C-alpha cells in the first residue's frame, strides 16, 4: 500500500454562535429562523455614523468557552478585517487578530489523546446569502438576496493546532468540542442550523517528515458525516496529486455533498490580504482576574469527566452509550438510579436506547420508579419486551411499574405453569427437542417462540431458557 | 515635494493597495499617488526617530477599557423602511449582483 507512505495533518476551525439574547454590537435580537431582515438596525447594517457597543454577556460567554478549553484568558482588542463581500454591509468584519481573548488551550479527546487549541477568539457573524438562479422569481438578473438577521451575531472561532491525524479523529474532536460548548450553555451547537460551523485545513506529508505539506481549506461541512467524508476525500485527492508528480495548490475548496468531492472555489481576488487594523470604535477588553475566576467557578463538570463517572460503574466500559447519556443530560439521573440499587449495565443500556427518546418525560419520573422498573427486568420478572411496554405506560400514567405490569398481565405466569406448557411443547416436537439436547443452540429460539405464542408474549424469555436448560439436564 | 523625493513605497505597492480598495487608477494617478503616499509615510516615519522603548504599545488613543452594554433587546427598525431605500431588493431581502468566486 503506497498510501501508507503519507500521513494527513488536520487542523480545524470551528465557529460557534453564542446564545446571547442580542447581537454583539447592537440590541437587535439574536434569533434563528425568523423572517429575513427583521432583526436589523443602523449598527448591524453598517450605516454611516452608527457605532458598535460590545455586549458584555458575549464577552463572558467567550471567556467561559476559553476556560472550558483550558485556555489563558487575556486582555484583548478588536480589529477590522477588510473585504468586499455583500454579506458584511460595513465592508469589514470586526474580529480579533493578534490579541485574542483566549490562547493556548487544549481539548482532551480521551485519556491518551489531547489536541491543542491555539486560540478561541470573538468575532461577528455575517449575513446570510441566498443565491437566486436566473430561472428564479427575479427574471431580469440572477443575483443573491441577503438577510442581515445574522450579521453581527456573536461568534467564537476555535482554532485547533494542526494535530489531528485522521478524519475519524476530527469527528471525535468536533463531537467533544460540541459537547463541551453545549455543557457550558454558551451555544446550542446545532450544526444543521449553522450555529456551529467547521472548516478543515488538510495537508498530507510523507511519514517521518517534520515539514507540513501545502494545505487546503475545506468549507461547507454541515454535518459530522460531511466532515469525515470531505477530509477522507481530500486526503486521497492530495496524495494522488503528489503521486502524479504535481503540487498541491494552497486554496479554499468547497465540499459538494451530492457529488462527494471537494472543488476549488474560484479564488477571490487577493482575498487573503485583509489589511487588519485595530477597530478605532472599540476599546480594550480586560475582564480581570476576579471575573475570570468567577466564570471559571461557574463552569459545570465537563462531559469527559461525566462520562468517566458512568464508565467507572461498569464491568464492560461502553464509551458510546455513556456519550449518548451525557449528551442527553441524563447522566445525573442514571447515577442516581444506580446509587439506589439499579444495575449499572442494564441502566446504561436502557438510558442510551429506550429512555433516550423520551428525555423530558424520563427526567420527570421519580428515580425510584425507574429503579423498580430496571430491577423487575434485571431479576427476570419482566422480559426486555415487557419492560419496554411497562416503560411506555409509565410515561403516561402515575402508576408504579409493578402495578402497570400486573395491569398488562405480565409476570402472572408462575414457573410451574411455564414448565407444564414447555413439557407439552416438547412432547409435540421431539425432533427439535433432540436437536436442543444435542447442543444445537439455534433451536432454543424455536422453543421460546412457541412459549411466547402460547402465552401471547407474556412469558419471560430468560426464564423459559433457564427452564429448558434445567429440563435438558434432568 | 519640497523636502525630498524619497519614495518608500513603489508604484506596484500603490497599484496593489488600490486594487484591494477597488480603485481603478490610471498610470498618471498611480504616479501621483505614489509620490503623495510616500510623503505621508516619510512624515509618519519621523516617529521612529523617538525612543519609545519604555512605553507599552497603545491600541487606542483613549485610556478606556471595558465599554460594555447589557444583553437586553430593543426594537429593530422596520424592514420595509430599510428595503425601500435599498438600490435593489427582493420581497424580503437586499438584492445584490451575482457574487464573484461562488457558483
Ligand atoms: Zn442591529
């Protein structure tokens, strides 16, 4: 495999919109999904004479993000990033340049992997451009329609070090980052709504080489799936370019989900020269040690640690299930039911599957009820299917799991009744019974199925199986 | 140009800066602005002759920091009022020409 001679080097830039009530420089509402151009004013339209005034909450959120990513929070200033593009009505974007608010952090992916966070700076979002085709309503010219509701919405851009080694690791980084951001309650992390957007810088180099290869920047990564596919595509594209004796061009490429390729954006004229200069309408931001300390203390326990608390309870660590439970913010309840005597393995299984679809309802239940349900299943008094049915009822009634179970006619079958039933089935199916006795594991499902049919699904499969085993050995 | 003819930027520099600012300058204008901008820069360069090594860098002429506003919403302005004075509009948005560099 010649591919193995090369290794990718990936860095990610993640933009996230902050969950403030208003925009960064003006009192227009920061809202998603409202009528176009309804949250606009002279400031965010860049009208002459208007002046920006910084939203204090946005600064605090930005610092909290930095602290959650183990950054140093520093005194910072704003710059103008100049470019002509109609998504910024001022013809510049206010951003942070050489003195960003957060620097030198890191993000832990797991016990062994840590990715550096170079900086996490504040800036304003741009307006939303909708291209109008020549066949659209505007017949005289094709062009673009701009909605400035998003212009001036506070963003934090988190720049990773070029330390990510694969598309999968990039996905893990973004998932972990998203989990952290959501936990800090500073952003809602919705990639599908664009409140979290990822650009990937990708290059390849020969393994063992210290120098980086020429990188490309990939945009339009709207989901974790696109992120992985686009990076994998770009890695092999670059390797092919090099193998063909050509050079990778430094450029911005656009991920086309339908075609599953990255294509170069026609390079905007000298677009890389933004002529940054300090924004004269804004002054230095310096939260000071006391406020930074307070913000740090206000941070919740981070997701990695929350998952760890679950995993410690398990014989067989299941990171994925723990991720789901923490992501749904159900881990506190899970820990409580385990503390009250529920089996941790079973609890995690149910919390990450059946319960996951009913987060709010489950949170509203008394933990004791969940413990009772899980224990009924754990002890075999309810089959998994029956437990699911009882759970569904619990969401809508106030009755206890055992009351519901009785009401549904579950658990009414004594072992002796089941034994009698089984004996009957066995005498009708001698061939299957012989195969079972010879150790053919597949036939056990046949017997369980027969019992279920005869009991209209009220028997517990586990109990049937143990009865079968007992009969085989007798 | 009474003091000196020192040119600390080239015509190419000026042409480049002009293109970034979307200014379409002819050759005479380029020539003239190169001389003028050089004079401005030479004047600004005088500052380098002062020893400022003891002074911390200044990012702003005002000795102010942390000018904030509270995160409270106020009414936005009427869309119709704004769109009615836009050079071109759609029903709900600002219409701009097709954007270079995008499909
Ligand atoms: Zn506004």
